[in-house]
């Protein structure tokens, strides 16, 4: 058993600086030096291993085990999702159906701002609720690039949109994981997050459109944006508070999609916003002849199949049934239950499990693959054609898969070596300002691990312990970890690589990071301010679940 040390240099500042080195190397080489993503990830991984072994005292064999564990998790399930979503996109593109789908969206609205709202925010929220783990960014990024959005905008805007729904993603998985490590009441945690994020479910659509079209362009379509945000926020609040975390995003997204679509049948902006190089058109101007309804339905069938199967695959009953006949659990050698987390990160010393779950049948990526194969057969593809398309997709995303694997290896190495906990403890020393910085701790956790679920597992216990020491509501701070974490989703390296792959812009991850970083940090600070008000100031404090 190797106990973690959170101040190996016996100097808080130096230990924290060393713990931050892997992140600084990764983000610095990516955003400042503009190194290719897979090279930056490998440099970050090498730095993490050196710091873990040489500074934090982790046995070398154990450190290598954590890296291998992270590589495996990066390829499966994360890389598995990306590979199969891009496979489906290529099939529809090769058959000419994506062009028809693009035209069908323009029948709802030709305004690019409203197309962005529908696809990135509303449609993306559904996929976040149904599956999470990179699926919404992969799907919406592919659709936006097909609609003609430039790669940077398609990538960056998909990432910005995939924030407010994240805490309830994958049928409530982040909240369920948070409950498991904090031992707080699940429904109270769900309710508390549901009293924080609905504010941002209204703000984020405005923020999204403003990032694309500026303030003036946003004001021209504010009624539609308000409809999208409110029709998502109200169900999000009601379901999270009176039902639980499981169906929050799915129901809220369906309501939002329906509300926006119906609203746009009776209201359109005076001038339709165009992309650079496209002519702007006034409402009511003539358009090309409409595509036959039969062809439109045919173009949407693959994505409807994907939606239905991904949702069905994500149901707990389905996962349990598939796992019962397929899952293989592999304890990681020289690592499983051999790393010990110690106070103050956990109440009592606790061994860290390290079991790789090869749920090859119940994984979301497997559901996407089944959907792609079924859709391919429905589109008339022959088995040999499907095999060729899959091989070409694999060649296309090979460097992306390498990058995702290395990114997750960094995350796992920092977690098991205690580097992340050292950073977290630095946030916990902020006294009465802890509600603000504790929220940013959730943001940091997602930025490091790429997952709100992982961030909650990582820092959930620390949030409860610190809150109780400062006489704050532990439910408030545990929920703040998840709510603040959602804003870190757009800057985590894993999501950025998923976005660059989906938009066929691999190699420009530094550009995407620079585009979204300001948005991520400011939105995280706004969540922190809300939590600070909920901790101390009436009437916000009345929203706190006791």
C-alpha cells in the first residue's frame, strides 16, 4: 500500500507548483507553442510521470500502471464513441443524405444563429442527457460542419453549448457518482444542482449566440433564444427537484427542441444571419425548391436511429442486462487497491480501486456502432461498403485516438499520484471565499479529467469535509463542484480533441483552446459568484437545500 502525500516538499507553494506542472506543460505547448495535440499530450504525460515518481514518491511501476489504465480508458469508452459517431457521419455524407439534412434544417430557419441554437444547444443537450462522455460534441460538431460552419466555430461553439446540461448527463451519472463519494442524499444533491444550473440554462444560449454573432446579432433573435433557454431551464428545475437526476436533460431537451421549432413557425427575425461569404436574406425572400418530404425523412432516419438507440442503450435496465452477459472486469496490476487516499481529502484512509471495466456491449460507443450499422443498411450500404467506410474512418481519427488516450493517461496519473488533490487543497485554503473557489475546484477537476463524473469522484469528499469545517452546507458545496465543473467541459483536452476530430480540424486544438478558454473561465466565475451568494446572501441562501 502506497499512501499519497499532498505536500511532499514540505512547502505548500512548491508542492502545488510541482503538481501544476503537467497541466502547464500540456496547455502551454498546445495553446502557446501550438504543438500538435498528440505531441503536447505525450509531453504532458511524460511530465506527469516524472513529477509523480520523482517529487510525489509514487513507485515507478505503479505510475506506469496508472498511465496504461488511462490509455485503456481513453480508447474505450471515449475513443470508441468518437470513432463510431464519425463513422455514421461519413456514411450519411457519402450517400448525399447529409446535404439533404442540412437543407431540411434551413426549412425550420435559414438564420445561422437559430440553426446554431437548435443544433448545438437543444440537440446537443439531448445527446448529453442520453449518453454524455463526448457524444454531444462529436454529433453537433459534425452537424455544424455539415451545415457550412467554419471548423473553429463548429468546434468552439459546440463546446460552449455543451455546458449547462452536463451535470445531469448520461442519465444523471455525475450526480449519482457525487452521492456515492459524499454519502449525501441523492435527491437533495439533484435538487441543489437544479437550483444552480437553470440560471445558466437561460444564460448559456444567449452567451452562445453572442459568441457567434455579437451583441447586436443576439438582440435581433432574443425571443427565440429566450424560448430555448426558459423551455430548458423550467423542466430542468422541476425534474431535478421533484423527480431526481435521471431524466432531467432528456426531458428538458425534448421540450426545448419542440418549443423552439413551434416558435419559429410563427416568428422569424427580419433579416436572416449568414456566414461570412454568404449573402444575407430578408425574411420572406424566395428560396430554392423544397426537397421532397420522402427524401427529408430518409436523411433524418440515421440520426433518429442514433437518438433512439443511444437513449435505449443508456437506460440503467439496458446497461444492467447487457453487462450481465458481456462485461469483463480487469483489476489493474500493481495498482488496484494499492494507492491510499488519506485525510484531509477523505475522512479516513481509503484504498483507491483501479478496475478496467471492458463493457464492450453496454458501452455508449457500441450503441452508436449498432445505430450506424443499422442506418447503413437502411441507406442501402452493402457490408463491404460499410467495412471500407469504417477502415477509412479509423485511419482518419488515428491521431485523435492517440491524443485522447494520452490525455486520459495524464488525468489518471495525476489522480492516483495525488497531484490533483494537492491542487484541490490549495483551493480549500481560501476561507470565507471558499464557496467561490470551491466552485472553481469543480471547474479544475473537469479540466483535468475531462469528465464531470470524474471531477465529482475526485473532489466530492473534499468538498463535503471543507464545507463542514467552514460551517457551510455540504450539499451546497458538493453540488457546486458539479455545477462549476460543467464550465470546465469546454477546456478539457479530451473534449477539444473530440471537437477537432468531429469537425475534421485535427491539429488546430490550440486554436480551439484559445477560442473557448475565456468563455469557460468567465462562466465558471459566474457560477462561483452564484454559489457565494447562495452561501451567505438572502434571498439566494433560501435556495440552499438543508
